[in-house]
């Protein structure tokens, strides 16, 4: 029998999804559902420190009351990996917007087949081994998968 760890999907989570999960108005938004999936170990969710810093800055500016929720979600739901170096980023210059390239390179480097973001258009033409999905699309895919078990 395979250990559960080997069967959990590895998913990279973007700043906008983390922000929506921490600051969303309900418990039922797809972003928070994804983070909860990670919390109960249905998936393995990762991001990198620069993403967490960005979400914190945005929450301080727009919704400081959501900072405790963010910190709890990060500690319970996310594995935070190192920010990619310029050397790691350089070979992938044409795969995404320059500002968004580090997160795509993180997905490539960490072997994440799925990257969840609200900004799909920023990741064009993309990288064949990384599927860029909206949070709702990812939740729907998980529902279909679980229904077939």
C-alpha cells in the first residue's frame, strides 16, 4: 500500500489565491476551500516567501483584520519554499510576464504540475508540465476526482 504522502497532488498557490482565502467573505470561496484541502492533507500546497510578504503587505493596506487568518493559514496549510534566484529564472524568460516569472519558475523547480492563480493570462505561453488553473477550476477537478473513488 502506498503512503498517502506519495499520492497527494502538489499544488503551487499564488498570492491572489492566498489573499482571497484569508480575506474572503465566506467559508465557501474556492480559494479558502483549496487552503482547507491542504490543511486536511488532501493536497500538498506550496508557495514561496516573497508571495507571503506580498499578501501581508496587501492585507495591511486593505484588510488588516485578516492578518491573523493569513498567519494561521500559512502555518497550517502551506509549505513555504525558497524564492527562486535570478540564475534559476533566466532560462524561462519568455514563458510569463517578467513580474510573474518567479512563481512559474517555483512551480517548475518544485515539480508542481498544478499552479492555482486568478491571473492565468499572465502565464502565457506557459510551461507544458505546469497547468495553470483558476481556483474554481481546481476545486471542480478535485470534486470530479473524489466522485470517482
